[in-house]
C-alpha cells in the first residue's frame, strides 16, 4: 500500500482543512494525512519549526515562529542573501505541544534549532539540504553570509508545537527570491518551498537526485558513517533563545506522561529493554537474516503511524497490556513478556520498516504477540506464555477476529498472511508441511499454513504443535 505525497499545490490549498484534522485529532507535526487529488489517493503532512524558534521580523527584531499571522512583516531573501521586508502570506501550525517523533535537533554556535525531518536549511554553498540528511561536515550560512559550522545533529522525540510560514503560495524562482528566512541565526526555506521539495517538484539548489544516496540521521547507515552521537543527547541543555527570553530544550529519559514542554528525548533514551525470558516473533538468527532484506527509510512516517494506530486499536480490546513501538531499534523482531506482573508487547523498528510488511502484516504480528499472553496451553515452562505455534494459531483465529469486524477480518487476515509469506520467503500455501516444532518457532511454511487454518477454522496443524 504505497501512497504518494500529494502535489504542493493541492496541499497548500487543503492546508486549512488539513490543520483542522491535525488539531482535532491531536496529531503531531509530520503525520501523513490521507486525502485525494486529481491523480487519486495521496497524503499531505501536518508540519516545520518548533514553537519558540526566533524568526526575524520586518523591523529587524525577532519573535517566535508561532506568533506570526498573515499580513505580518518578515525579513526574507533569495540565495544572494539580499534581505528585504515581505508580508506573510500563509501561517499555520499545531495548536499545542505534542510529542513530535523524528525531530531533528541541529546544534551550531551556542544554540540549536528543532525542526521536522523534511525542513530545508541553506548551506554555505547556497544549496538546500533536508534536516534529516545533515551531518557535522555540513556548514550552514548566517543571514550575513558567514559560515556556520554544525556541531551536532541529533534525532529523537520532542515535546513541542510546530509551526510554519510562507511569504507566497506561488512557485519559487531559481534564486528563491523572498523565500528564505532568518531562523535563529541560520537561513531556512519557507513552507511552500518545503512542500514543493517534499512533493518531488524541482527546486533550485535542492539536489533531489543525490538525496537518496545520503543516509538518514540516526539510521544504521548514518551511524556507521558518522558515529552514534546522533542518537544520543546533545552536549548542552539550554540554547539561547530570542528577545522574550531563552527557549529551553531539556534533555530527558523517555517518560512521555512526565515530559515538560520543549523536552528533547534522544533516540537511544527511548529504547525498550526486553528481558531475556521474553518470547520473540522469530529466532535471533532469523532476525539477523531478515535484517538484510529491503527496508523502508528510517524516517518513513507511514509505517510508524500505522503501527501507532494499530496499537491504539488493540489497546481498546486488550487494555491490560503495555505496548511499545520501539521505532529507533533496528532489530527485525517483536516480543511479549511479563515483568513485575505487567504484560508487555514490543514491536521493534526493524520489523515495522521491513518492506514485506504493511499495516496488515504488522497487525498479524501484533496479534501473535498478544496471543502469547492470552492463547493458553501449551505454554513455555519458564514464563507461562503460549508456545509459538499456539500464538500463531490463536492470534489469527481469536485476536484478529476480536479486533477486526466482519469483512475487515477476512481482508486484513488474507493480506497479512500474504505479507508474512513474503517476509518468511515461502509460498502462500495452506498445505502444512510435516514435523513438529514443539514449543519453538515452526518453520515459515508451517506458520503460513497455521494462519490459513486459523482463518478457515480448521484444526491447528501438527507442525505447529
């Protein structure tokens, strides 16, 4: 289910209604919102700068990004950095703070800027670069044309509202005249330029072809090239703000209900600790093999959001479980365990981003992990959770039937089974092979046959017993 990004023209026209959806549903910036344009289904995103980001006004002072309204004067320039006063033609954003996942925190001089992953910053060579591709080798540019070396790039969750403005809804010219803003002492593109780049339209100075070859901040490829600091806390906690006082960026371990506004949680701090006695969806050696398969981008919003949506849906039916979307962990696996009397289910980012799995496949995995808790005998002797074959069978037969109503059950189960066959690299065949796995993981072909038996209400295959 690959759905494209809508055109910038459509998103800019739909932006008022888009933000009504985002506000009404309390969606964080960057959430893909499904809609339609003249070419069919597509998404626009709730998005770019965190609340409190100082932006230079027409009188040369600074005020927070979220305080701009249409008609306000703002200083704007093109790539030649010839600054003049422009009127704000568009201003919108979130109405309150929410946990913005995959926020990029860029450190420079004695300050920082917190932005969504697709925010565009101007480099000293007058090219634009997405925030989620920046490295400490890149050099930003000040409004006066001075070089501004980047001292740190970090990825994580950030509790804040996000806002954007634009000086025009028209396409930018080749010099980006009047479309660049002074954002906390470095130069950023306005929102419409960002929209057009996100919608894969040609933007002067934006190297779309080279973008795909650059690793995404926090991804395994990025860590391999630039070290692990991008997933860790920044080296300072209170960067300078603007004329109304400093904008705090607190660094904290991940305790979402306790977060204060403007708290940044680095990716490594949100990692979920899985105990050794936990049940795992696939054995570790198989997880290592699956990690070599094609993966979605580390910054892919759709897989992250549909997993969060699945967790919200399943929590309504199984409220006694603590759920974890461990997006930052690249392990291709899922887990179930009980600790201190509390039931846990964790879906790891590597599994969520696996190209074979879409919303239905992840739903099947989630059902399997819940079935470890509720599937009954036979059980593991060390933790009392249902054995693997029983979790496969009960998950599709019982859990999915409970969560998905009527025809939704058949449609979700069938699509999920096909995706699992692709994931296990086996045919989608309901014929069960021979043998018996006991309490351990059955082979992939047996697991696929077990899912079919669960849908058809036939007995669990012997190979899953």
